[in-house]
C-alpha cells in the first residue's frame, strides 16, 4: 500500500477536458471584450488597439489537441490591419507588443500561428494576407518555422473556420481555414522550442497599428488535455498527526471554483487522503467548517461557506465515509485567519477547517 502510494506521488496526472468551451475559461486583457456566449472581440477598429485572451489552465504538448474556432479579421481589405496570433507560451498573463507585433512579439519561448493581414516589408511579409508558424515572439519571416503562406483575402467581413491540429507522436501541426489546409509543419516543437517542457498556456492575441480592423474570435470546440500539477499533499506530512490529535487544521489544497462550491481537481487528491485517514477510524467524527473572505455580502458568504462544507462532506461520503461521521457547517466570513485587505490574505481566508474527534468512550 505504501509503495503504491509513493508511486502515485510521482505521477503527473493529466486530466482530459471537458470540452464545452466557455468564455469564463479564458482570461481577457487589453481591449478584449465578450460579444457572445463563445465570442470575444479582440480589437476595435481603431488605431493602436490590442487585446488578448488566454485559456486559464495549462495544456500539455505531449497530448494531441484540436481547436476549432471562428475568426473575423474585419471588413477593410486594403486599409485593414494587423491580424491575430494563436500563441503557445509557458507563462500566462503576458501580452507582447501591439501593431505589427499583433500582441505576440517579445514572448519567448513561444510558438505562434499568425494570420497576418498587413504587409510589413521589413518583416518579409508577402503582399497578400498570409499565415505562418512563428517562434519566440518574432514576427519576421526570415526565421519563422513555416510559411509565410499566402491565403485568400480574409478581411471580408465574414467569419472563417479555423482548425488547429497537433499530433505529438507524428510531430505534426496542421492548420485549416474553411476546411482547406493552409499550413503544415513537422518538427519537434516540444524539444526545439520549449526545451522539453510540455506545459504551456495558449491564447489568442491581436493588434492594430496605424491601420486597423475590428478583429474577433469565437471558440467552437476544444479538445485537449490539461496538465495539473500534483499538489504536495498536506496530509502526507505532519498535519495528519495534528488532525489525529484533535487539532483544528486547514488544508490549503482544498480549493473551489471562484464563487462556487465546485471542488477543483487538486482538492480531490487531498480529500482522498483525508478519507483514507477517517476510514481507518470508524466512529470518529469529522467537523468540516467552511469559511470565506469578506468579498460580497455576509449572507451570500454564509451560504457559500455552507455549500462548500457540504460539498466536502458529500465528496467524503462518495469515498465511503458514513454520513454519521461527518458534520459540515458554514461559518461565513466571521472567522478570518488573515487580513482581508490583501489578495493573499483573502485567498487564505477562503478555506475549509477540519477537526477530528475520537468517540467518547
Ligand atoms: Ca504584418
Ligand atoms: Ca486582405
């Protein structure tokens, strides 16, 4: 059992996802604004506009993926600019330079699939709209990985289907616009660009410069696997003894989706360990106490803390702990352990506390 447990510790779990795309799965920045259930406008039809979206979770380049999107590059062909880039980069929340850089330039290490609608002669752009596979935040074509391949005018005021396929076993990246293959690359992106680190964030960046277009993207279908870091299990350490000794403990791995009682995957591993401890102690009682920070109304926080404590109890029941051993309560925002003035403090205050008590003899 112990050997199995140690073995599990070394596995990096990869979670298949959950492919119903939602805008809330993305972080929007710059001029990006939501324009529909699955659609985001990235730039205004204004000079020097830039916007980006980043998927909040990391994905693994060791697994195949397919992304289906719709793109709109605007209505102005002759005077429209600059285009958009589908970026893969190990660090989220970063945006490169606008204008000809389309929010991609400067991001290193990275790969970027650009749809470029403005000819910058000094970058080696062809005269037509074109697609290329770029690397390391450079929008010049002298050292790009593939392309530039000219495409039909895409600034035609209509949405176009864009599909991106990656097959790591064959090291093949293929891009289709409106069902036609427009770019194909074969190469070891994982090792040559990312030094073997498969965990990347992906996003769409876009910019305008002296000339502009309204540029937007809709997320139709995503099929990829997420990389989830295995947390250091707190109950694998001294906290387990403190719990067994009857102390109140908080488990910082127990996390919920923001404003919701839905447990995040990392929480489950910690709760599985908690379930194991309780299972070995029939008749002991576990108090589960939900707490929140002070953001929002006290009554909402009270309800949220109750729902979160109940979600934990329900999870433990599903793992075989009898209901009679579990007592869940919500305490709302009344018992902060840290200052609510800082984001770090609020994060710590959104917690679940546990206390285990022996049966009375
Ligand atoms: Ca350009
Ligand atoms: Ca054009």
